[in-house]
C-alpha cells in the first residue's frame, strides 16, 4: 500500500509546496497546541540561571581575593612586629658591639638551621616560605597529618582558591541545572520551493529532563539509567563529593580515603557525556530529506545553548576534579619529612651513578610487562582508529514519512563514528557554527583525545626522557585518560542497539508531532514513522577498542608509576604525590619530547 501512494504524494508535494508555507505552518502549530509539549523554561528562568551561575563564580573569586589580601597584610604586619622585636632584643642584650654581632650571628645560624628543615630543591618551598611552617597543620616531628585540618586549609592551597573553590562548584551545578532543564537539541522541518523556504518546528526536542521522562514511559529502562543516572544525577553527586573532599577534616575523611575518592571522581566524571552522545545518535536517526526540481523537504537538527552549556559544565567539573587531586597530592608531598623525599638527581637533569638520566621507562619494567604493554597499546591504537572508520551501526527507517521522503535504498542508514561526526555538517553548503561546534566536541572527546592518550603512553615507555619529564608525561596521560570518551560512545551504541527504537517510536507519537502522527496511524492504518538502531558485525571491533580504551591506559599508568616510585626510592605517600614534581614542566612537555 505504501508503495502505491508514495510517488503520488511526492508529485503532490512538489506541485503545491510553494503555496504551503503559511498553511502548513499554521497546521503544525495547531497540532502542537493540542499536545503536551515541553519547550523548556522561559527566557526569564534561563537568564536567571545563567546570571546566578556567573554571579556565584564572581562572588567566590572576589571573596578569595579579599582573603588573599587579608592574609598578605596579616603576614606583613606579623613579620614587621617580629623584626622590631628581634631588633630591640638584640640591642638590649648588650651594648658591646662584639656581643651584638655574635648574637646576630647566633640568631642567623638558628634561623638558617630552622629554615633548612623544610628546604629541599624539589619540595616546591624555599626559606622565604618557612614562616608558613609555623602555622602548618602538620606535626613535623612525627610526620602525622593533623586530623583537624582539611584540604582547603592546607598551606599548599592558595587562599584565593581555598575560598573560591566551593563557589565555583556551586556555579557549575547551576550550569548543569540550566542544561538539564533546557532543550539541548531540536529537530526542525525545512520546506523549500521557488527560492522560498519556511521552517516548521520543533518536530522533535531533546533534553536531559524530557529524555529521562520519555525513556521511562517508553519502556527503555537502560536508557533511563544512562540518561537520568549518568547525565542527570551523577554530575551533581560528583560535585557534591568534591566539596566534601575539599572541606572535610582528616578525622572525618581519612587521607587514604580522600585519595581514592578523588581518583574515582577523576576517572568516572566523563560518563556524564553519555546524554550528549545519545543526542548525536538521535540526530543521525532523523536523516530524512527529499529534493526534486528546486523543491525540497529537509529534516534539520539544531543544537541549542543548553547542549553547549552541558559540555562546558562537564569540562568545568573535570577541571575542578583535577584541581582537587593536584593540591591533595601537593599536601601529601609537604607532609613528608626531608629524608623521605627522592634525591634531586633522581628527578632527572643530572647523571646518577655515572649513568645518563635520560632513559626509556620500559627498561625499568619487567621485560615481559614492557613488551606486553607496548604491544597492547599499539593494538589498541589500531583498533580505535579502524573501529572509528568502519560501519558499526545502522538506522532502519520506515513508515509513511520514510516512504514519502526516502528511496528504498536510503531507508537503511549506515554509520561509523567518523560518519556520525561527518553527518552533523553534511547537509548545508555552509553549516551553521553550532553544528560545527558539536562536531568538534564530538571528535575531540570521542576520537582525538583517546588516540593522543595511547600515543603519549607509548612515548612514555619508549622515548628516552629525564625522570622529571617522565613524571610530567605520566601526569598528562592521567589527565587525558579522565577526558577520553571513546568508551562512553561505545556504551551509547550498545544500549541504543537494544532500546533506541523503543524511545524513538514513543517520541513519534508522544512528542511535538505526536498528534499529527497519531492521526495518520488512526485514519490511514499505517505507521507514521518508525526508527530502529542495529549494531553491525563491525561493532565487535568497536567494543574491543572500547574495552581497551577504558581499562588499558589506567593499567599502564599504574605500571609506569610503580617503576618511577621504585627507581626514585619513593615512599607510598610520595608515590601518590608524584604528579607534583613534574607540574612545572607539563606545559612545554609535548613540544620538547624528542629533544
């Protein structure tokens, strides 16, 4: 039946679409008024959320600056008082010049002796900062961390960051609220004829809130867990735990527990991007268009501001996690006594025992482990690269709209990871900036960063580098591992294979065009539009690459860190803080790797 009316309908649309603009738009709007359509919060609410986020961030930074200036003034006054007191006492000891000089010499000797307690070339401190040790939250006699202190009040944390950090977390939370409530992506229908075009829509709209609701109503419960759990609740839970780790004293959150918590938050923060990747898959499923003799009907995806705010909030959340982890590591380093720290020569830059400090880190690993790691990293790189290029899923489109707009061959839409990204800017000759931005975000997180991570790990193992460069490169690899979202894309495709059709078909009859599609089904006895997602045999390679991207970098980083710790004689605490030795060199590391 559908093949009979299809050609006739095409001719009818071609002949009349030039006169349909106003009539069709009014017709669709009438249908939209009869549906329970969610268009997101009003402009006032959106503007208030964005303004509140910016205001909280500015407030936190301002309070941090005030705190920083207050501490600076207090320290200056204290130093002046101490200098005056020492000056008067030195004059009152004796009027004899020799005794005066001897007294000063003794005082200077004592000062130098005290200063040398924490003086270490790689500790990040010098004698000018020793006044801070008097107010230290550490017991330097037995190296026990004071259980009444927290990370925010540690001396290694700048006062401005100590005060501003919770405000920045709250600001990011407000951005997530804005992104979750607003429409992230909408799909419009564009009619063009005789050089004129009109846009009708949104035909479909997507947000974290509506997708969470509709996936439950449509019976797609795995999608509900991914969207509502990982993209809805998890970002707020992570940010809340970051504040807890930042403010909780050691007697409530032990140092080891804080280390494990921050590592966990760093590793799994990226999974909140699952909603964004599912939205990109949804855009590809509505690849419907028809054109003939200057007349066309195109289904056009449009990313909205909440989509970009969600990505920005996710990036800020990752950065805040890295900041907390970095200063936690520096606090642990400061808690070590001098003799527990690695020697300066072990950190690179000078020969040690007659051997050059530049060497391959794989030489410090057991031979079998080194070979196995290098082979697996190379295979994982190839698997990700090939898996991203081969067809891994197909969208099957059917129903009245498919018969109207697509030829029979075009109703099966094959996609790869690269094909999905290319689809976003495939339509118009000059794609809008929003779609180009979505494409760049997708390729950066899902493909570029995972490949860079594996490349840098291979460099870490195989390229001769000083010890400090190896530490800095290891730190960079851990950061990239927290941002690499190839495995997140694989999870999205796997779940879409089972439940994407349930959600898509539910949206057809319950979203913005639900009333019109229900009329077509009830009166013409045909489906309006049906969409299904199926994995192809190539998905097996994609799944293997996803598993490798998820687990392999972390295992290799652990092996490398263990080798660096053993070679440098590090203690357990120093192993946790190994990132801080290379923090000053990370910025120029990539450019100078092969020097």
